[in-house]
């Protein structure tokens, strides 16, 4: 975001994406940006998908327990209905929305709003987690947050699932995951050596 600090877009909206693996500080960074917008007296509204009930129904909460009030929604199209008066729109856990999110983010940015989206870029297998890859393509600003590999201490961008399950998402199971680097990451049940 150094770029934005030096050259703020004028008379236009834009899309920022904060993406990376679990425990990389995505929500923390989202909250940091939204707090600064609030301090600047901008009208901020925050959304999260219904699937993410792990900590709170009415807040987004980072792993280090920062939080901001948020609106829980069932589909991305509800964001438009609730953003009319907002100047800044925050969206957390965006990987749980479908491709409608792309259109919604473009519409918001096209009407002059700043849209800040946080979400996982890969699932537990290391497969790109749609719609985030396409969101990266239409965003003006991208931040990839890295965690620390719990095995070797390298920068980590993979989410290691510690239990065998074919489900893409295990909601409310943060204990079942840890951050790993490329070298130490494996897919449970597929001949991992760890
Ligand atoms: Zn490692």
C-alpha cells in the first residue's frame, strides 16, 4: 500500500486484494486498512459470508483477536444492497463467495468506491481458490501475505491440513490447519512423508 500512500487515485474507485494462506495476517491487514479509513471519517461497511461463523456473527475477527463490526451475508449480491452510502467496502473470507463477487466488486469500484477484499488464494491442496484468482486479475492493488512455516521457519504460503478429509472447507476448524512452505506442505492421504 506504499503506492497508494504516495499516489492516491482521484475521482475513481478501485479494488485492493489481500491474499495468502491461513495465519498469514489477511484479516489483520484488512482491519488495519479499514480502521484507518474510519479514522479518516470515511463511511465504512464490512461483509463476511454466512459460512464463517467461527468467531462471531457480527464481527470480522483476526487470529490475534482484532475485530470490527460486520454484516453477515448469504451471497455476494447482498453487498450491493448494503453499500449505497459506503465509501469503503471491506469483504473478508472472500473465497467462500461465488463468481458473482467479481461483478459486485467491479460495480462498486466503478461507482467510485474503494473495495478491499481479503481471502485465501489456495485451498489445502494448494489449488487456486476461486474466485480469488480472477479477483486478482481485476484488482488494481494486490498484497500477498506470507505466514511462517511451522516446520522449518521459511516464509509460508500454503495451508497445511492436519487431518484427512476430502471436504474443501472445514469450517470452524482452525485447529486442524497450520501454515507450511512449499517444501514442507503435503496433501493428507496422498503419501505425505510427515
Ligand atoms: Zn517449511
